[in-house]
């Protein structure tokens, strides 16, 4: 039923598709569609505006107009269906992808050296498996006391010295804030930060707008966990250059 009420309006001209508003909407009413933030269903937007402060371009505002009534049951059904679909997709990946493995230091595995054209050897700094955020269980043994490297998927092909500069001594968790569920990421990180005793967090993401939601997701998980952990954010250009490095100690306030 349509009623006159407050609801979020998104200016598509101002929206750059960064996705920072998505994890701020606890109801899941906002998604990135064709590079723009959109309200996927009026009945799922409560109109309170928790997403407004996360928009760097000022594309979101609260207005009052005729809209479907807010439906809390619809929100609960949406999240239940989404979680079930993600769980089913994870299972469909098959056992080999989710089998937990911890690797010995690279020196004991000469077969993993790859010869380059200049005769030098490239070494893998990967210490564990799996690496996808969605596939790593929060209680995986390699997470205990880890220095965590949260990596946007595209960084692995853009930044040439990833293994040498960023991965050594770190536990890698990779994902895409645009294509995967933001709330499922937040929930995963919350549980990890609560239980794993993480030593530090380095978040590395691309300069493109849709990638900037990744550090926001990590910080929301950390906030929900109530922990204080040193953090570093690193921004990589599409040509593989480091554009910015910011260190902070993020805690719940």
C-alpha cells in the first residue's frame, strides 16, 4: 500500500557507483546496478538515512513522497533468501576449493619458483588456502594472530609486485565488494575480528569507485566486533601504481 512517508532518493547524475552506501543499509535496500546505486524495493527502505553519511558525492538525500510502506518482514525474507543463495553457491564450488591448507615457507618448495625472461626467480608468498573471503571459515587456523591482507580481486592483476611487497608474512583474503554481498562480508569479518586475535589489517583496493566500498566493509566489521586493530589502507591505480597509503588504529566508538 502506498503512503506518504520519508524515503531515500538517489541522484544518478551525482552517483559514481562507489558502493559505500550499500553496507550502510542494514535492510539491503540499496544495490549497485549498472554502475549506479539504486533502491531495489521501496518497501525495504526505512527512510532513516543511515546511508547518507557514507556517500562521498552527495547523491543521497531523504525526501517525503508517496511510496510503498516499509515492510520489515520483506526485509527479513530478503536476507534469508540471500544468505541461503550464497550458502548454496559456496557449496556448489566443491570441496577442493574450500579445503583448508597451510603452506610451508617458499624456500622448502623450489618447484613453486617461476623463471622470468631475465633469469630471475619469482616466488609465491601465499601461505594458505582458500583465499576468497566467502570461502574462508572464520575459525580457520591460519587466521589466528594473523597480519591480515584484505585484497580487492583486481589488485592481483594490476599490482606487479604483490607477492614481494604486500603478501609476505600476511594472510590473504580476496573479494569484490561490487559482485559479492556486502553484508555477508561484514558478518564474516565481524566474527573473525571477535575470535581470531588479528594482529593488523592491510586493505588494498583499486582507485575505481566501486572498489572503495571494501575498506568501509572491513571497518564496519571491525566496529561491530568491538576490537581495536591497527589498519592500513592502500590505493592502487589501474596502471599498478601506489596512489595512497593511510595508517590508522580503528576502534569501536
